[in-house]
């Protein structure tokens, strides 16, 4: 086990992940061989497979990068000039996180929180920062049976964490990325790119944040909440509603208890597979609802907010769809919530 917000040291500049066109160019070298039709076809960018798109609306998407590289290849081919393939990219590794280029990060710690959820820490060079705003996410690359896959994850570490970042990853029995994650060991390397995400929290922009999180949907709420409670000048109220199946399945209990001690933070829990408050610790009984987060409970939560709330929602597609509908019925407008 390791302390939730304890910084770790180590790591150096990570090798970058070149584009497929660049890899082909490197394999061919810089000789003066005749640029035949076969040569150019070998340099043509390969269209990504559907598994390489994480489906989270990233910009640029892997398909955006493909179409950019394809246009660059077509222009280079028309002028018979391979030097145009590299564009403005450098073959040296960029020193900062990039939405277009995968960078390698070393796993410095890995903790199994539940039977299917892992808390993983990655090292950053020296005391550097990752460079994400609270609420933004990264895309992870994995290879399974020679198939490239990409999935989006939101770091749970504070935006000002030095020398590391952390993620929550839930593994599924038939998930392809889950096979990669289950094979990870401390010292292994994983490839990430980013940042992505259109929601960037700004202090005191909202009177109250109503956070509705299901399972690992808690992830984007954690750095936003931490940024609020870390700032003496941020007077935003927070009502955090965490939805899990069981009490044992709740992630980050210690962190959530610590946050609930702040004057402007309230935490509630909704447990879909628990039925008796007697089975819970005393500190949880009054703030836990049994069943599901439904229309009536959303209206009650919106009504008891101390200021006009702005809602943040993250969970499964079905959870997100239901919450958007419930919030509208509770009187919020489409401009009064954000769906991660």
C-alpha cells in the first residue's frame, strides 16, 4: 500500500512513440535509392482500426492524425520529396505531454483496490508536473494479440502533484485493455498521450458543484475536489454523490472521509446492492441511500444544494444518460451540467 498523495521520485525522459510513417522512413534509412511506387506505398500511413479509437471524443483523434499524415504523404508523393513526411515533427522525444504523440511512463507503484480495480502510479521526470487541468483525461495505448487499442482514463492525482501521476483502472473479464493492465508490474512501461477534455475547472466559477459519480466515474471528481479544498480562496460548495454496488466496493474511502471534513464539502453514497444500514459503520449510515440514484433522489439533492448547482456527471453511458434526463426534470438546463 502507498500513501494516496505521497510523491515519488525517479524516472527520466521517456522514449516517444513515432508515427507509422516515421517508423517506415526510419527503417528505409536516408540512402539515395530510387523513389519507386513500391517505396511510396511502404511509406503510406496505415488507417487505424476501430479498436485504436477510445471513443471519448478526443481531439485530435487517431483518425484525425491519420488523415493529417495521409494528406502529408500525398503532398510528399506528388513532389517526390520524402523529407515532407516529417512535417514539423522531430525524431527526438518531446519533453512534455502531447495530444498527438504517445510518451512512455514507468509504473512506480500499483495497488489492487478491489477484485477488479487498480490504483496505479506513474513516475514523471524529476519533480515535473503532468500538465493537466482538473477534469482533463489521458489516452492509454495497449497491444493485445498484435491489436492496438486505446482507452481514456482520468488521473486522480492533484494537478500540482510533483514527480508522479495516478489513475484508477477497472478491469473487465472480457476487456482487451484489462488484459494489459492485469499483466503490469512495477517497473513496466505504459504509453500515454494527452491532455484531452473540454471541461477545465476554474475556482469560484460555480456557486456549488453537484458531482454525480458511478464507480470509476469518481476519477475526474477527485482532482477537482482536491483543487477546491487545497485553495483557501476557493469558496465553491461541493455535494459529491458516489454510486457503488456495495460498501466494500467504495474506492478511496480515506480520501473521501478527509474531504468531507471541509466546511464546504458534503459526501453521500448510493449503494445498489446493500439493504441494511446496520451493516455499515456509524459514520456512513446517515449519508447512505440504498437502491439506485433515481429521479426523486436527484430532485432532493438539487433542492438541498446551498447554492445554485452546476452538475458534473461521470459513469457508464447508461448512468450518464439517466442523470442528464433526471437533472433536466429537476429544473437544471443543458448549460447547467457537464457529462464526462
